[in-house]
C-alpha cells in the first residue's frame, strides 16, 4: 500500500513526499455508546492502517488526494470550510490547529487506507490521527500521541459534527500490540489490558454502511441526555453528573421514574459500563468463555435496549454464536451497519469464518468480507527509509 501511495504522490504532485504517518483502525471489544456519556470502553488498535504522506508548501494551501477517489482536492489552511465529504476529516484537523494558533504554510497530502469506510472500524479517526501526526511534523512540533488524539477528536466533534467520545482517536493513537485499552472517558485515563494468545478476533462486515453525522446517532445522544435529566430528578440521594455515576443498583428506581425509551437507553449504558470491567477481570483470569458470554450480553443490550442493530448484524452474531468454536459475538462500532466481532478459539477460526460466510450468503445472497484482526500498536511517523522506498 505504501509503495503504491508513494508512486501516486509523485504522479499527482510531480515530486516525492518528505514525511508521513500511519494510524490504525480499531475494533471495540466492549463498551459501546458509553464514551460520550463519560463511561468505560475497551478497544484495541488493529492491523489495518491509514497512511498519509506529505510534502510542505509555502502558499497556505493544502492539496490532498486519496487513492480510490478521483482528482485532487484543495483548501486554504487558514479558512477550511465544511463540504460534506471525506475531505472534511482532513480539514477538521487543520481547523483545530488554526484555532490553536499553530502555523502551517501548506501541505500536499496523499492518503491510502486499509480501513474500510463506514464499517465501524474507525476509518475517520485513523485518517484524522494520521493527518494530525503529519501536520504536527510539518509544524516542527513533537506533540505526544495523546495530544494529537485530542486534536483528532476535536476535529470530528467540532468541525465534522459527530458528537462522539474520545475512544476512537485514543485507540488509534495509543494502541499497544497484543493489548486492549481500558479507557475511562470521564477521567481520560488509559490502562493496557493483555488479551492473551489463546483467542482469535474475527471481524465480519455486514456490507451495510452507516453515517454518524446526524440522524440516529444524534438521537441516541439526545436520549441519553434525556435519561440523565430524568435520573437527576428521580431522587437518588446523591449528585449525578453523568450516566457514568449510575450503577446496576439504581435501575429499579430509574425504571419507575423514566419513560420506557430513556430507561432502556440508560439501562444499556449502566450495564455496559459494568460489562467492561467484568470483561477485563475475565481476561485477567484467562476465562475466555466467560469473556465471550459478556460479549453476547453486550450484543443483546445493543440490540434490544439501545436498538442499534440491523438484520444483517443480528444474523452474523446468531450464526457465529451457533458455532462450537465461537465463544461470543457482538456488533462493534456504533451500529446501524458496519461489522461484527467474533471471539473465537484459534483452531476454529477457519471453520467459524466459513460458517459466517455461508450463513450470511444463504440469507442475504452475498458473502461478507471476514478478516482476522491482530491487536496492534498505535500511530507513528514513518521512517526516512519507508518514505524513500
């Protein structure tokens, strides 16, 4: 992928790039729709990267192309404007840098990615994080990965307009090979959790694309806010700053105090936060089957209480969970399409993948892409040797 991108850069711009960065996608193991409510998440970076290569300009213009998209797009560094397409994820980073008074004289950028868009594997954060690494390098800065992850998050929330939490850019920027990251989205603390080598992660794509900028995602954010307001008025006897402050023991009172929909949204968030720590404990004890059962419980909650699944996602999980070597399945990402995650005994990975593909094709008439995912390291700058290859 990098070699082809370097050649395309030379073809488009008539010169070689001088530096670059790669940033991975991520799969979230457990903790869905908890990040924007200050909760717990457990993602891991995966071995699917977005690569951005760059050469500086001196005219205040950013020119950018992406392999697979025709033409070259451009915008002014000092005045990015939303346009409603993939370039907004690039522009957003420069808008944040401009707001922070970080001066850039312009860049030529080339983009290539192995992270499927609209898949629930965080293609947008991978792009934003890679652009943030490159832009910082162009500005002569040596910011920590966490700082660049925050820039990427601000780009998506403030410029693109997705009311997401910090999970995706943190996972992409801070990932660690062989580990998941337990991220507390309230304190923004991060702890590495070893995954062990006795389980294989399979990711199956439903082929259903979803967009998060507006629509159902924003509706869930609003419903969680409604549930929080009702919880504060329910007389719990203590301050409730966010849904994170609620525990399973509060659910009976909440059920009596909240309307059905906000209660079910709150119940998902409360129980999902508990599942994150239960999953971490299971991993620490080597209890992979127990971890798989927690994934199944999370899927049921996402399907029934948060209502973000689809028939395609439901079927993939049902087919996966019916296989002896599959310990647990659930949708990963925000839902309404994208991918499912399957927690599989390594010796059964091929059989489970074949069953997923066959079962999906029987119902929907097409074979879904299925790939193993390796928990991988986070974003980094490319070396001089890589750029000059």
